C-alpha cells in the first residue's frame, strides 16, 4: 500500500494545514488496514498516547526527529505501507530552520595606541631600575643565594607529593568511557551531565566510543541490537528499562561503581 505524498508546496498554505494533511494520510492508512488505535499501540508496543500523537501530528512529546522517524517506520511496517512513505510525509511538513553562524569579531589590541608620553615614562623607569641595580650590589647577591637555597629545598619537598595527589584527581574528574556495539540498525540518544553526546541512527556493525561525566541518560530505539560496555565492563540493559523495542534508562556514578564492584 502507498500513501499520497503529494503535498502542495504553496507558500500560502499554513503549517497547520500541512500537518492536517499528514494526519489525514496516517488515519486513512490505518483505517484501510482495519487497525484500531489500541491494536496499533499493542502491536507497536507503544503507549496509546504516542499513537494518537502521531495521528494528530503532535510531535512535541515524541522527542527528537530521529525517534519520530523510528515510530513512523514501525507504523509503516504494521500497516503494510511502502518503506519511508510516512517518513517522507513527515519530512515535507517540517519547517525549514535558518541556521545562522555567529561570527565573533576579534577584539582590537589597545597596546598599539599608547600615548607618546608613555614611552618617556618607560625610559625613566628603565634608568631608575639600572641605578637601583648598581647601588644594591652585594645585598642582591646574598638575597639571590638565599632564594636559590630555598628553591632547592622547596623542589625536594614538592617531588614527593604527586604520587598521593594523582588518584584524588582521577576520582574527582568522574569521567567514564562508554563503548557501544550495534548488531543491527538502531537510533540512539545519549547525554551526560554536560549535555548531548550522541544522537543519530547507527548502522549494523557500528562501534562508537564516548567519554563523559555521569549521570548518563540512554535512549535506544532497537534495544536488542545494542551491546554496552562501561569502563571496559559489559553492562546488561535493565529489563525494567525496555518497553517493546525501545529502552530508556540512566546510569549514575554510583551505578557504574556498583557494576565495577560486582566483577571483583
């Protein structure tokens, strides 16, 4: 079965009108397949509200476009539609975002604009410095010797400290390494405490290595295709996090430490 992807490209057509056409196409395809909302939700292993949101072109609660496309592809398969027919409709109604790159102008150096009198001041300071150096003579030599001795003592003391300080720095940084192996195509979103680390569709056989600071948040669109390692230790996705094909869960620093402790 195919759906009509011929949406008018008139600039006068509102966004809501385009979304209405998209919604009507999905409803028509579902009704033609004689599938109810509840049946679709059960077959796709999605919440009923997700199916209803798709049919109302209400994408705001569904996450990033990569996840929406994943739901639409599963819906296409359920309704017996041509691959990517609903995805193409979805892409046609997405507003074009004008990405502007902000160019930061370098600050002009003010040192080149020194007033003429400043050079005279520099010469005066230089003359005074030379005079002071010549008059101080012996006392400077003694001070320099004292400073050299103190520097040698300080150097000897400092050498012994880094061994104890290094492990503390490692613990405080809290950085963890995540390795992902994909047995099949999977859309994925991963964030750490600083923000987004990865958001894309990964091909079968892909291997990705990421570093970040916990807590981590994971979303996998094809959970059974994902192999996950944390700091070199295999991590099994929690069963409670998997709903249908999708998995959503978090990993805190305490969770990672617990995984390490369990292997000892």
